[in-house]
């Protein structure tokens, strides 16, 4: 039982990160029907920007650790959002009317470009966040000791997801995003500036991905230029699991994937952990081809 | 104006061709993970090989010819390695250095063999690589069975009775884990855990929770340093103090920066001696040259083994007075006598494996330094 609870918290912590990244995939897919393969690399960029800002500005020593980290995460979100918007402008907008496959190839190209650009700028070696950044206290809960930062990390991702959900459901811009996702042509006729909506999507998704990057960097310490690949793949899986194009689906899919991984590794086989997660994905897709919460049938890419 | 430019270009081309003719060159290939997750190893390999080639060329080259290094990136990936090997085979190289990672080397072995190119691998310790009877394959790194033996003996000598073994399913880590398990079981040691993690992830706490539930006295991790560093760091965060022992792929200073000094302290690993611990004149001269150029110590012993691969190839070309692959291979097998490499004496047996005991036990101290254990 103790092992089960311990693995549940492990799974939820990892799943929270998956969910944050999955939101970027799912939002872009919802509006553009495009899998943004460069999204994992935007996550990496977030981690590296966070490190640079942290080391050069010394925020945590000027305005205290808590405020410093919050400001840091916000700054990284802003910067990565700008890069996301730039990516859309350069790599996707010129291909808006071309066949969908061209945009996918462009996305793959952007991913390779980002990865190698990070390697050239920051080098190939692992970079490490300062070790004394976060407190290492643990709390005991039902006999399981959980690092406080895990809970904070999980809470932060929940807050961001809730904020996004509110934004998309309750604000005018959010309504415009939803409208453009349902039917771009009709949205245009209703006076919605679809290009602007797409830009918003490319600001929000990368911002969340960047936040996930800086959180992973702070908590796990080690970052390198290829880290986006594994997280991107897992988050993409999570988005499909929950129903791609569906925002609560991405959150549910991310958390579920994290827990499935942790449980599969514990009770079935460690080496087959990924195979088990993908097996669950296949099973869900057999019975619910649109994912857990998806409504519309996902188009093939 | 256009015509003029054309003439100038043609003239430049002709001159460059003539110059190329005048200085015949011996081309040596370098296949290394210049990008990908092992890029830090690959970049260091290239730095070292370039540095040594420059020294040889400044001293007049070999057989009166200059050496040119042709580098190709294998990205630490078997498919890319096969392509890199194909490309290198068409570039007129006499021998190739590399690569790091047994599964990557394996993908390139047959391509080089078919093209009669001498291959000297540098960080590829899987046993089966040299059991295929390939005539042109050599390696400056030791083999896993030697390391497995040292690992098993070390654990037994320390008196551990319940051992957990964790690998990462790569050719190398799996081979070493199997080897160590067989020897430990023979020696009446209980293996309480034997499984693999997925490399490249960040969160290994699920694995650590599971390991802790089996209550081992020691954990033997046979994978690579990025995962080892994270395991140590997360084990420390869990407040679990079981000793960890690593294989030679954990021998990289980045291990300590990833784990943090506090978490890395007490970690032990097996490895050929790190360059800083070598006291031969060759090693100190090399270290001095490396520090002067790059202002840093070489990242790991594996990159230095690439330097050794370069040195033996040059020695074989010089010793056999030829760039014929058969003669070079023959010389490497029989002609190297008391050859002082950067990592000690180098000689090869019939299979192309390096002869001699190389492994030592290292322990990380409180300052994050790797201390050679007596």
C-alpha cells in the first residue's frame, strides 16, 4: 500500500509536466490540425532560458526565493511565447494554404533547427541548475514521505491548467479560439481575426511548455539540448490519450499517462514501462478512437 | 563581369587542385557522436584527435605526408552511424577512429570491414564486437567481461550479500549487467533486482521507490552518467542511503554536477584510469597540450581513448611503411611492442582486443573529485 501511494505521487508529479506540455500540442492541433513537432524543443528552450536568467539576473537573491522563482517562470513564459509566435510566423503561416504534409515537414525541420541551435549556443554538455535553489524538505502523508517541491510542482501545473481552462471557456478571446477550432471559415465570417487567434494559440502553448521546461530544470537539475524529445513524445501521447484538440483531455491524458507509467513500472515490468503505456494508448484508441474526452475524429497526419 | 568571375573561380579551383596534388595526404576517418545525447563525448573525441593530428603534422606528418582527419557524425544512433560509415567509406580513408557506444559501433563494423578500412573503436566494450572474426576491427577500450569480473569481485570483496542490478537495455549496459550477474550468482550473492530503466528521462523516482522496496545492500548501475547522476540526486532527495556502484560509462565529471556533490559523495565506479591520474610522460605531455589549447581537462577517459586510437593508427602506418589496410592490421596485431599510449601500454590480441588490465575502482569524495582507490 505504501509503495502504491508512493508510486501514485511519483506518477502524478511526472504526469503534471506531461499535461502542461500536452496542452501546447492539443491547442495547436485544435485550431490548425497540425502536430507542432517543434513543441518539445520549445520546452527545452524554456529550460535553458530559465538557467540563463537565473544565473545572470540573480533574481532569487534580490527579491527572495519564492518571488524570484515566480518572476523567473513568468519571464521564461513570456520569452518562450515570443519564440512560439515567431515560429508560427516563419515556419507555419507561409504554409497555411499548402497541403498539410508540408506544414508537418516544416514542423520537423523547425524541431531539428531548434535542437541544434541550442546545442551550438549552450554546448552539448549537460547544464545544471544551482543545487541550493529549492528546499529539500519532505512531508509525511499516510506513511509516505513526499518532497514538498513535488507537491508545489504539481500544484503549479494545476493552477496553470485551471487558468488556461478559465481563459478558454470564459473570456472573449477564449471563445474566439474555440470558434476558430470548430470552423475557421465560419469564424472569419463572424468577424474573428483567425490569424490573431492562431497567434494567441502559439503564444499560450509555448508559454506553458516553457514553464514546464523551467520547472523540470529547477526540480531535476539536469538539462541538455535533447531533453525535449522524450518529454515531447510523452506529451504528444498524453494529448492523443485524452483526445487531441480537447483541452481538459490533454490534462487528463497527461496525469493518466504519468500514473500508468509509474504503476506499469512497479507492478508489471520496469523495462517494459513505455510498451505498457503505449499498449494502454492502443487499447483506449480501439474503444474510443477519439481519445478519452475527444469528440471529433482525429484526422490522420 | 560574370565571365571574369568565372575565370577567377576556375583559376582558384585549378590552384587548389594542384596544391592538393602536391601535398598528398593520408586521410583518417573519425566517426563520433558529434550531436545527440552523447555529443559531449563526441566533441571531446574530435578535439583530441584534431589536436594530436596537428602535432603529427607540425612534426612533418607520417611517411612524409600530412594527415587529414575526416569527421562524420554518428549522432549516437545506429542508423545514423550506418550512413556515416557509408559516407566515410567513399572518402578514401585508410583507417577510422570510433565510435563511442557499442550498439553504434556494431552498426558500422561490417560496412568498414567490407570496404577494407581498419577500424579502431574507442568506447565500445561489448564482448561480441570482437568475436565476429573481423580482420580490420580493433579497440582501445577494454571489454565488458573484464569489467564484469572486476565489478563482481569488488562487490564480493566489500561483503555485499544482496545486490540490485539496474541497466538501461543498451548493448553495453545489458552486456555488463549480464556478465556481473552471472559471476555474482556463482559467488553465492543474491540478486534481488534485475531490470532496465529508460535512458533520456528525468524522473527515476518510480524506479528508486521500487528498488527501495526490495531492500538491497548495494545497487550496481551499469548505464551511463546522465542517468546515474539523476539516480543519485533523486535517491538523495528520497533520503535513502544505499551505496551505488557504477560501470565505466559513469566516469564523467558531469556526473557530479548533475547529482550535486552531496548526493554524489560515496558513489563508486569502475573505470580505466582517468587522464589526470596517469603519470607517464606521454600522458602528462598530452594533458599539458590539451589544457593549453582548451583550458580544461578532457571530459572523460573515452575521448582520450580516441586519442590512443589515433596514435596506434599513426604508429602502424609508420611501422609498416604502408597505407595498405592488411599491413596496418597486421602491424597492429603483431608489431606494437611496448607502445606507450596516453592511457598506458597498448597492444592488441588476435581478435583486436586490447591486452592488459585497465580497470580501477574510483570513489567520489565530498568535493566531487574522483579518487583512485588503492
